[in-house]
């Protein structure tokens, strides 16, 4: 059966149907689309999107710090063997946090600002931690990752 004949057959069926039949059809279609939306689990998709952003942020932070170390020959000040939260740079106070503002200025081509984790409540903190491991590698983690995800990268 060719396409035009098929369309004509559908049109004639629609013309023959009653208003009640059309309403039932639309109602069934709405239920079907509702089931699809529930089955796709939009909350889980949002969670996965936030974790994906965290992974990207960890990679970007690690790359900018690593490039800084290559260019300057030293790590940015404040990075120790203990995991410390990175300062967000939004406020003037970075007490107890690792301030990477000078790294961002030097490596603006890689990262223009410190990314902020969507679940971070402290306005001074970014929600990402950085530390130097015992083998001398730079580590960046996202401790606020959701759904028990472990987001940790080292270079």
C-alpha cells in the first residue's frame, strides 16, 4: 500500500469516528505519554546531569592546576596532603580553603572561574576538594556527588 492511500484510509476513519471515540483516543494517548514520562524518571536524569557536570568541573579544575604547575614549576599555595575545599572566589574570605584565584587569572584560557557544586551551601566554598597524594599526584574530588557516585581524578 502506498503512502497516499494509507493517509486517505486514516482520514476516512477519522471522519467516520464519533466525537466520543476521538475523546477516548486522546485520553488513551495522554495516559500513554504520562506513562512514558514516569518511566523515563526525570529526577534520575537530573541527578545524572548534575554528576556529569561535576565530572567535567573536576577535569577542568585539575587541568588548570596542572597547567599552572607546568608553567610556574610549583603548585598553587595552599594545596597540601589533606583534602581541602577550594574557595569559590565569590567572597573575600578564603580562610581554611584553597584559593585558586591566581591560578584562574594565569590560566584563564582553560578555566574562567571556579565552578560551584550545585549542592554546596557555603558561599565561600566551591564544593570541590583538592590535595596532593603521597605519590605526588594532584587530586581533585567532588565529595557532594549524588547517588553514591565517586568522582575523583588525579594527574
